């Protein structure tokens, strides 16, 4: 039996575990996840009869294998497609018809986190939630993982790392692993740049009368980068209500990351009202917020060191490995990595 350990229960891990269950039968898969949920930034919350994707907004049909996974291999019940277009706005907040290059914009009635939940449900992987990994150890051709409570996991024949690149680099820096490759990996993984995003969730007891699903700032000069309407996703928002996901741009998010959430949400609501040209949006009846310090990789890691690590039964996956900050890219990377692990073992 092959023992495989994953650190992080993101979309890529879920896809890899799905593949491994099919092509490496008998593998014992353990997933260690620091939070209470799965699917990483493809996250969903519920409140007052509303569901909302407050990280990644949707998965697009930009990869044939991922399309087949969502529509054919997995249960497609509750899969919803946003049909309204995406408009643009510039640094002055002027809205224009414009960008809708995505053929499909998919979520689920129960939210994007359904992707990982359904993938894990199709495998025999054991997901250990609220387990924060602290130390990686390589000894006797096996990997052992120690969490912050001092509990050891493993030994694993194969270890797969799914956290964002900066957190992965930190794990490598603290690893008990005497190999020159570790330094090369730290440099390669630690060199991936990320965008920080502060998100405000704004709910209103009325429905906006606008022709678009979302607005995106194309010149990157506005403090707001994205505004989307969750009511465009079937099953998310009751009729007659609106819920907006507002994402600040990187510079604003970094500058205000540790400020009062109430002040941040208020500022983003005021800017949203100006862009949408609706003064009512300054006063949502309830709000939520989330800071994503490592939201979107702007670059990918060099493939050479990552591939070299596979000789030590160490693998990496996620959108930062794929080099594209998109949910479909993370899923495809997980599928490909799972197959590569299976074929090597």
C-alpha cells in the first residue's frame, strides 16, 4: 500500500485525490487542512438564507478536461451557469459594456466549495480539518509531518504540498531535510509573487436592476478591482434581494489589510455606490468581509526545481504551480499531478 500525505485541502488536492483513487487503487490518502473547510479560496458561506462565494467567483470552461470533470464525471445536480455578461469600468468609475470572454461561468446552488466536497466524496481520502502543519521531516526515504499540537502524521511514501507558495516556502525553510535541493526549492517557490485582495460582502433587501453579472476594472487604476452579483447564481440569493462581492485592488488591500473591518467595508460600499451609480449601496443591511493575503499568484514557480523534488517523493500543486490564478487551472493541475504520482509509483 502507498501512503500519500497532502498538506492543504484546496481544489487541486481534491482533484488529485479523485484521480489517485481511480488510478492507484489501494493508496491510503491523508489530507491535512488548517481550516474547518475545503476548497481553499473557492469558498462559500451561508447567512440569512443566502449563499455566497466570497473568494473565487466561479470556474470557467477554459479547459476541456475540467469541463468533462464538472459536467460528466461528477454529479452535475445543482451546477449553475451565470449567463449575464461582465462589464468593465475604468479609473474614473465609468462603466462600459465590454468583457465577457468566458463561455461558461459555473458555480453550484450550494456554492463553489461543492467542487472539493464532491471530489473528496468520490475518493477514500481522509481529510483532517483544523490541523495546521508545522514541520516536514525527511528520513529513511519517507516523509513525516508534525502539526502545531505536536501530533505526527505519516510516515508517507509521498508528500504533496498545496498551500500558497509563500506558505509552502516557509514549510520548506523549516523542514528537517538535509538535501541541497531544499535551498533551490525555497528560492523557486519563495519567488512567486502574489496579489492581496480584501473582500467586502454587501447585502441589500432589494434587487439591483442592472444588465450585468459583474464589473471588472480593466485599467487597474481604481481602488476597486471587481464587483459581482451573487443573485445571478441560481439558489444563492432569494428573489428581491441583492448580494455584492466587492474586491479591492492589490495596492488598496495591502494598505488597509489590518485596518478596522467596519471601516474597510464602509469605504468599499461607498466606492461601489459610486461605480454602480446607486446611492442606496452605501447602506447595506448586513455585511461580511475577508482578507486574502495570498489571493492570486502573479507568476508561476520555475518547473525545474519542482520536477527535481519528485525524485524525493515530494510534489507541489495549485494555481501557483500551474502559473495561472484561475480555479480551472488549479483543478487541471491537480488532475495532472495525481496522474503523474500514480504513474511514478
